[in-house]
């Protein structure tokens, strides 16, 4: 559900079941999986977000990978190339 999304760069792929709030910026070439929830976050270029992940109030660096069903909460700032394993909670 893309409710007045803030900003999507070119080449962004979002699964139709993803829920993305209007205060989200998604960088070029990023991929958002099935049943993902993203609010108040910035995802830089080439970020991959696995199915069922939740991102809230986070900044995710370039070419980072967020695993399936991972939860990344407020004030998380992940550097370029970060990997969050599936089912992790930050």
C-alpha cells in the first residue's frame, strides 16, 4: 500500500503487499519484499529488504541487506554494506 510515498528513485522494485508510509525515501535500485512495513526511514541505493521485515525510523546505508522478518527500529543507523540476518531485532 503506497500511500503518497515520499520519494522513490529509479529502478526501485516494491512488492504489491509492502506497506510504505509517505515519510520514506528509497534509493535507486532498491528492492522491497513481500509484506514489508516501512515508516519514517531512509534507504540508500541498492538496499534489499527481505519478506516480512519491519523498518521504523531508520537510516539504511548503500547496498545493505535486511533479512526476512527482521525488525529495525527507531534511531537505527546502518552503514553501507550492512547485513541484518533474518529474524533479527535491532
